[in-house]
C-alpha cells in the first residue's frame, strides 16, 4: 500500500523514495507542504476540456518524472512556486469555479494526491464542475484508488513505450508498465468517455501523447500496446505536436529540434486505425514557447 501521511516514508508514486517528506525531499523535489506556481483559466487544453472561459488550472511545483525536455522546467525541476495550506488550495478551487472555469484541472498533481483529496473534502459539496487530474501517468494504482469518487476526468500523458527511451529522458525504466496499469485504474474509475452534445467532456479518461523528434516509432508502440490492454472505446485520445527543444534537450542531439509534419502524421495516421471513438489533433503552430504558461502565483 502506498504511503500518504506525513511523518511516514513516502511511497506515493513508483519512485518509492521511502523518505520522510517533513525532513527531506525525494525525486519529486518537494517536501510535505503544497507548493503551487499558477492558478488561472487556461485556453490551450483539448477543446473538450478548455471550453467556455477555459479550464481552471492549478499548476503544482515539483515532478516525479523531471523529463529532460520539460516545457515547464521552471516549476518541475527548479521548483518555482509558493507554499500554501490545504485550506488555501480549497479556496483556490472555489475561486476558479467562481471565475467561470469549465473544470478544475490539477496539473502534475501526483506527489500531492493526498493533499488534493484533503482540499476536495473541504469544498466537494460546493463544486458543480468536473475535477480533472492531469498527470504524466507515472502513478501507482493504489495511490489512484485514493482519488476514486473525487476525480471525474483523468488526463494521463502516455509518454513512452520503450524502457530504454523512458530511462534516457526521465530516468525510469519501468514507465510503461506503471503507466498502463494506472490508465486501467483510471478507466475503471471513470467509465467510458462522456462528451455531451456541445463537445464538453464531463467524465472519462483522455490519453495524451506528445510526439517527440526522432521517436515517432516509440509513440506508435505506445498506442499499439495501449489497445492491447484497454478497449479503444473506453478512452479518448489526443496526439500532441507542441514539442519544442528546451531545458536539457540540447544535451540530447536527437531531440534537440522540433518534430516534422511527417513524424507527427505517422503517429496520427496510425492512431486513426485503432478504433478510438474520440480523438484530437493539435495545430502545428502550438509548438512555441509562447504557449508555456507564466508561473506567477
Ligand atoms: S511522491 Fe515524491 S517523494 Fe514520494 S515516492 Fe514519489 S518522487 Fe518519491
């Protein structure tokens, strides 16, 4: 069983650091408090998530993946942000709902899952919009079980298939096995995607994949192995092309460029053959630094 409470060694995610987060930090780089870097309406998620005034995003500091090409490295690896209490997190959730957010979107929440549950316990009875859990998918199934009944929409980013690839860019050989088991648990909790007549997602699991330069074959492998474990009608999918080289990408020549249209379309065309009912593509113009949010909390 994963460990969630303060003063006990943290095993909340597959890194299993086993450290006391009141005294030390583990791979995710943050202690026992809650640190957030941005609260605001966000227009750039998939249209089924960012409709109306936008998705109500809360960006958390730290990350249990720390990918070498992270576009949010300012907060994932350099830990920008401000410490807040569970009560303040609950207030921010209500603030976003009052601003007209289409949903509450927790971005990179894995290492705060227990705190998020505590905050939601304070405000759940006042919420009328869906809760979105926007994660790298490098999650433990038993930690996700804690979120059952709290999360309406899971947005797992299925990053890699090959253990060599996940080790090279994120330092974890066991990524795919953990991610696919996590997605199975997400689907068990949410059921099939529920997207209403206006195209607004109310419930379900939307699996994303960011196509990486030189690695479109790994993306194809990720999707072909996804459908070996998950019925394609049980999830929506989104193939993203917003990659641009940043953070430590210059040390990895094969990913130190944008992706080509050909690389992107090879993944998209393959995904189209798999029988997903709902799928999203991204405009190539989104591969710009301008689309990285400003972390100004
Ligand atoms: S949540 Fe952080 S400290 Fe806990 S196991 Fe994962 S990386 Fe380690």
